[in-house]
């Protein structure tokens, strides 16, 4: 199947003796991550010169060139067909202001204002999309056999425009753990709603936005969809987007329906989709361009004659939101220092340590592209992996790292799904740390980073540390805990803003600690007799790799 995999494996196995033979004796211990290279990489990757490392932009090309150059200088072996680069073909789409969605309902026409009342794009790769379709409210738009839930039951949605709620059905007194209880499941994520509508042949899908259900204000989808959007080349939804809540309420009222009453009905198992007495007239004009982006992959061959055929992956996406037109603004570069120059820099520092002292299994350092566009680079990877997924022991992902200071604990949310949790506990204890207690995940952080594509493909995976995503200051900082917690929580004001910039005054000891824990865990997995396994009954463990 995989020309890339065969080449990478052949390269590693052929190169292993010269690369690692003399170091094999020390492979049972873990090399040390140094702060100086991590800080140097971080300050460069977050510099204005790289223009926010945008997908399809010059700054992204500079980031890829820097990463592959540094990988070569460190001594990583190339991990793809063309050196360190794995090509990911995608399509960039920007919705033009001539686009409109009009609703014919109750003898009148409602035309929501683009940007303030409705936002949408076209993922079908066509510059012009025109269609008319009846409207269908499908509740949460979820089919989940394990929850005995199917909002599509008995309904043909082909050719219809779906109106969908985000998030999951709420837990009840009788079922407190329904759909993850207080934590979001993947079926509550907007990406799942789009995917399910596409699978069922709908004409398009619009999500009803509320700050409570989506966990972010209207400005997030409005700002995001005002920019160029990207997707893997191929058929996608002709229309996908968001409808502002009050606009949805007015539409439903004009169709003779009470939105809140329908929401309440959708909370009950056995809900049946409701066809609204309305039609949509859709005209989407898009600027379309083919874009080639690159994952960057480098390899440290394993030392064990048999186990080197298996690999541990460390991943961290290199992209951020790029640069946009100044339009009179003082700052129009979205530097993405924490998100995710931090993870990209940490991987380089970890690789620099790993090449000096390989493990029994092969180690792969992977920088996926286009994470900010919907985890596109990691999705492209698992569809055409550098290393066979069946021989991939785990993916340990780093995204938005601890820039505040060292902690006494480490977050491992998602590790509890597999034997990685026990391994993480062992590593934490050896480092004089403890695992942070699990907390509810209402924002669905586990589904929002690149490791999730590996998990969906059956590879045990999680995002290590995830300090920023916790956002609640619960981490146990070693020094000045209260002030450090305020700094961590305060990053929410800079997340996906131009103000996410590198500060030379940052205490990077916590970031080094997080990188060291990740590398230690990787070596624990890479030197173990067996590969990690999903816990019995976990749905992700049912996937055949």
C-alpha cells in the first residue's frame, strides 16, 4: 500500500548500524533536553520574519525550510519520499462577498448578513455553487450506536440543507455519564457534524451557534471563516457554516416552529428530524486554489534488531494563522508563539537529544501542517503514513506548551484510554512529579489536536501536558503558584490573537520539563517489551489499523 512507508523503513533499517550501533548500549536511559536550543528555535519560529507560519503563505514555506534544515543539522534521517517533506495536497477556498444564502419562508425572504448573522464556505472544490433545498432540523445530528442514539433514523437527508445543534445531548439524572457526562465527545464537535452530513449526502449543513454550546463567542467562527479555508483535495460539503442563534430563532419562528421547544425535543432519545416549511436558495462564489503543503518528518532508527521495525511518533504542528492585510492595524501577524511554535521548537530540542542516544524502537519526529485548518496534515499522514500504522506504538503530541514555569504535576488527558496512562505514571514518579487529576473536558480538547487523527486510526495517542487547553489554573506550579496560575489562565486572552507573541522573559523551565517528560515517556514506550494497547471496551481500540 504505502510507497512512503516502504522507503522510510528501508532507509532506517539500512542506515541503523552506522547511525546507532555504538550508542545501543546506553539506550535504556533517556537523553536530556536542553533549554538553549529550545529557546532559540522558539524565538525564531515565532518571529515576525516567519509571518505567522500561515497555511499556503510564504511564512509557512519558511517554517518548513527551517524545520527540514534543522532536522538535517541535528542528524535526523529523512522520513519521506522527498527528503524530510511529506506532500499534502489541499484546496484553499475563500468565500467571496457576492455569496448569499436566502431563506424563503412564511411568504417572505430572509437574507442573513454574511459575517454577522451567517458564515459559510464551500468545500466541494467548485468556484460556483448554486442549489435550492428544503430545510431539515436534525437535532444534534448524531448517530452513536453505543449511546443508542440516531438523529437520522428513518430520515432521508439527501439534497436537503441540514440545521444542526453543536455539542452533545446533555447528561440526565438517570444517565449522568450520557455522551461523556460533563465532557464533550467527538460527536459534539463541529467537524463531526460536517462529516456526518457529507456521509449522508446532504446538500449542506449549518450549525446553530451559541457561546455556551460551542464554548466560544460568535467572533471565533466569524473571524475564521472570513479567511481562506483549507481542506484535503476531493469532494466535500457544498455548503457548511454557522448560523447566529437569533437569526436561527427568527428563521424557525417564520417557519412556525419554536427553536427552544425543538431543542428540548432533541434532548430525548428517539428524536425524529423535523422538516421546516422553508427552502434555501444558495449561491456560494469562492476563490479556489490548489495548494501543496508539507508535513516534515525525521527519523531516529531503533537499535533492537526486531523492535526497530516499530516506531514511536512525537508530533507538533508547525502552522499558525499567518499574516493578513494590515487594513490600518498596527499588528497583522498572528505569530503563534505558544500555539504552536512552542511544540515545534520542543520537538527539535528533543530530537537533538534523541539522536545522541537512540532507543530500541525507531523514533519519528513529525511536524504536521495545517492543524489550524482542521487537523489536515495529520489526517493526510494517517491516510498515507511514513511508517505503517500497525507498527506505530504511539503518538505523543505537543501543542501550546507551558511557558509559565515548572510544575509538580503533568497533564495527560486522554492517556487513561490506554496503557499509556500507566507508563505516564511511572515516568512522572521517576521525575518526582505526579499526574494531574482528570477534570471535565467540556470543550473537547482531546479532539482538537493532531494526536486525535492517530487515535481515530487506532494508534494510542494523546496531547502531553495540554496546560493551555485546561485554562483553569489547576496546574501545581512550583513557584508562586497563584501568580503563575493567573498567567496561564490569562493566555485565553491571547489564544488565536495577534498578541500570542514570544516573550524573552518567559521562564522556559516548565516547557523543558514538559518536553523532557514527553521524551522520557517516548523512551519508556520505545524500550518496552510490548507496544501500548487501548483499554478493553474503548471505542478507539476497535479500529483496525
